[in-house]
């Protein structure tokens, strides 16, 4: 089905390319239209070039496979190796072509704000939230992104009640947008003397980072409070009122930031998070109006709302939305999320193609 859709859209792209090239050759085309056509031509040309590379690779694979079938000895090995190389080129080109022909997500080029909150499970949930924090920071490092902890509230024995991350890098939203939801952990807590497996949860919300041009905020709609930053146990870590709490009066959204060195930096970070939350709310509202229903990213944190389970006894990670299970829990928590996030992106791409 997906290949049929790709074939159909490719045929349309080829027809449109021929039309655009004819109009570009027309001396009567005005300068503004010429510029628009030039941009469209570049996009269409990229699609057709990948399609041509795919056709060439498939033909090479077929020819080499046939020659390997007819040959023997070293010649057979040589032709089979050529067929294998061509198959790899074809597979890469096929994926690239599907990407080019898939309707894009307008947020795919954005950086992200990741908000993690301990949910059901007390101190164990706080420990799990801290592990998710570290998992995303390691994932960002693997991809060469810059990452910062904007704000966090510590809890219990090394856990966090909530933490907000800012991840800046190529296609950060594209990679992480499916992480929103309730994550569940099953393991024997360090405080459990009877060896019983406990279940705890943490909520993750991934927001597309917003700029000033994306969301206009009226200063009169904000209440900004400053206070003294504090560390664990209430010990002061600042002698000045550098922490900032911003309340958006129309929506009641509240954002606090105290992890930066100055009040100005905390205010800028808090405003960036506020804009991202407002942008996400606007986009969800628009999507809900189109779809007729509203999807809540975080939910209540109840175990029944889980999107993914991290099972320590079996070293297993299961994403329940796509029925994917991998048995490398330590690697996943170490930031090796690409197999899971890649599978989610593949499903999304298939849905977009068919939709």
C-alpha cells in the first residue's frame, strides 16, 4: 500500500516538474513567480533525482543478481557482492524518497522542551524520573545536540519531582515528539527488602520550542515574581532574588526557573518555556478541531495510561503503541533510543503517506 502511494505521488511529482520547467522557460514569467517556481523546481528535482537513483540501484541489483546466478567461483562472489551493495543503495534511496514525498510536520525543524514529572510510586517514581532525564540527556549527546537542565525539583533519595530540559539540535522534535506520555517502570526498588517488583510511573511532555515570532505575549498578561533560589533542604544557593516565576494570567499557566545564574537568564528561560507551552496548546487545539477530539500529552500519570514499559527483571523495553519490544534496557537508558524512536517515526511516516 505504501509503495503504491509513493509511486502515485512520484508520478505526480514528475508531471509537475515538467510543467514547472516549461513555465521557467517562458520569457513571460514575472520575477516573483519565477522565484516561486525556482524554489518548487529545486524541491521537485530533489525528489526525481532520488527516484532515478533508486531505479538505477534496483536495475544494478537485478543485473548483478542474474550474473551471479550464471557465474561460479570468484565471479559469483564478486557479482553477489555487487548485488548486495546495490540493494543497500536502493533501500537507502527508497527511505529517502518516502521521506521527501511524505507531508511534513511543521515542527520537525524545531528544538524541544522536555518536561518530566514523577507520577505514581513515591520516591521510586522520582528515581525513575531522574533516570528518564539522564536518558534524554545521553540521547542528545549521542546526536551532537546541546542540552541543558532548565529547572528541576529534587525529591527523595536522588530522584526528582519534576525537571525541564532544553534540547537544541538538528531534528530534535522529529526524533523526540513521540516520547510524550506516561512511562512505566517495573523493578525491585532499592528500599524493598522483600524482593517484590514495584510498578511506578513518570510523565513526559515534549514541546516544540517556540520563538517570539511564534507566540505573541502581551506583557500585561504576565505576573512576574522573583524569589531566592534554594537547593535541597531549603539551603540558600543564592544571596539575591534571581529565581523567577511567571504566571500567564489568561491561561493560568505558571513557569518557574531558578537554575540559571541571573534573574535575567531565568526570566528568559521561563518565557521560552511559556511560549513553547502556549504554542503546543494552540497546535493541539487546531489539531483537535480538525480531528474532532483532543489528545492530552501528559494525562494523570495513572499506570493504565502507559505508552512504554521499562521492565528491569527481563531487561525489556516495550512501546505499547506499536507493539515493539527490545531486550536492551541498559542501552536504552544509556541513551541508545534510536531503534525505538526510529520505529515510531516509521509508523508516523506510513500514516502520513496513507493519510
